[in-house]
C-alpha cells in the first residue's frame, strides 16, 4: 500500500479520508489495494481508515486482532457491537465526507460493494459517504511495466491460439470433416493450457445464430457442426499462470469459404470503423491533453453503428477495463449499461469491442482489441488487429 500516494489523491478529491471495510473477504478491491491475506479464514468485520492527513487507524475484532497488522496505523479492538460503533465513530471524528466502495444509484456496480446497512451506520455519525470509484481506478487499474509485459506475453499466446484455431477449422473442412464449435473450443483450451495460460471460462467459438448471442459458449450438448458457408466468431481471453499477471482479450471473425460474402463484410466494416473511431478518440485525447471518460468513448463508437442503421443490434457496452481480472475495476467504455463518467487515466488497459447481433438473420459480429495507455500518454494496441473477415478456404 502506498500511503503517501493515497493521501495525495484524497486531497485532490477533496475527501477527508478513505474507509475500507470488509466481512468474509467480500471486497476484493480492498484486498488488493491493502494487500490483505485472503487465504486466512476471515469471520469478523474489520475497518481500515486512511485520512487525507495523519495516521491511519484500524478497527479489528478481538477474535482476529491480527487482521490488519501488516498495515501502518493505530489499532483499535472491539468485541461488542456497541463498542464497534463507538470506536468507528471515534475513528472518523472530524471527517465530513469520506470515500467507500459505494456507487450512487449503483451506477458503477464493480465498486458498489459496501452494503447499505454499513453506509447507514457511517451516515448516522454525521459523515457523508461518497464513491471511491475514481481512486479505485488509480490504485486498482494502473499497470506497471511488469504488468504490461505480462499482458503482451499473454497476447502473443492468444494471437497464436486464434490463428491455429482458424487453421484447424480450415484443415478439417478441407479433409471433408465438420468440426464442432465444442471441438474447436477444446482444441483452443488445450493450446492455452499447454502454454501456461489460465482463464476462468471460455473461449467462445460460435457460428451463425450462435454468434448472435454475445455470451454464447459451446458445450457438449449445445454445439453446432461447422460447415462451409458458416460465419465463425472466436472470442478468447486468458493470462499467464503466474501471480499478478494481466489478461489479454480479443475477438476475431472468419468465414468458411474462399471469399467472404458482401452481406457479411458490409456489417463487419461497420464495427471495424466504430472500433477505430473509439481508438482514434482516445489517441486524440491523450495527444492533446484532453480529459476523456469511458462514456465518451462509448458514445463515439456507438454513433458509428447507429448512423449505419444498426444501433438496435449493438446491445452491450463498447468495452471493459482489463487487469488481473478480465473485467477489471477501472474505467469501462460504457454509456449504455451504465454511465461510466470516470476519467481514463494513463497506465490503464481496456477493451474496445463493438458488436452487431441479428438473431433473425442468424448472424452476429464482433471485433475486439485491447487498448493500453502508457504513463507517457502513448496509446498502444499490442498484437494483430483485424481489418476484414478472414476467408478460411
């Protein structure tokens, strides 16, 4: 934990402090920022308060007095709930407004972690609770050069896996076989595992109307066989199987034929242009020292799709933060599902992945890249970027 940096940002935010609270290891954000040991059994509530100035304070239960011993600050111990309330009030004495993992109206659900009852308790002390979302972005989603290196290394593997998956489809089709979505997914999983990658689920291998379901995942029961004339969507995400590594997440499209029909390429070019418009906006903002928010980038991307007449078929946000989790806790590229007004900061990574899904025509399209903004404000994408649907035969 970088106490000086946190206190510096608290002053910038004009907040009196940041109160961390957890019960049963529910707050993964607090665990990572404060470097809590979540491997140990946690059965009692603890609080850790960082004021904008001065010494932090920690409040722990008598049964687990060691809970925050690795953190600086004065330790207070409670047993009875009445004493807990009393000491917590004393910890916050003099504070008028503090930050917690809370989001008004649940606008940013990734940081809306503290329960309503605890918010009620803090407010009963005469202290206003504000969202920690901006500071979470700074201290949770900022990537180091080592983090970036792990992201690039993961990307090299996933680009290879994607290429080999399409080649495997081509090989089997030319051999007179019809591989299933599930079979190609298994092929990809085996490749990723053999390259020391870890991933919680996926990848997605989807053809035709399955591609029109953004979160379709093949199983041994629901798969389609892949045949000539099929539109194929592959979405894969994973990270190196080492501590603190960063995810890489891409989506590519292929067509099982010698050339891609115009009706497919036309739609793909809409999302390709939308993707590039979003990335260009980010590049322009950082090149010209402009403030850019997640919702602004979503608007730029979505506007291209809407103007092309496909707005109602773009049914998800433009992108998400990427970190140690594939959907991280930093700024998301969203003004649809939520209005993410957080500012995109240097040192962060996020996806840009517009999609058009038309179930009634049995087709779906998505293109996805990972955008990294360096501390020097350089906007980069590592790995190949798809410009056209691949003709697999």
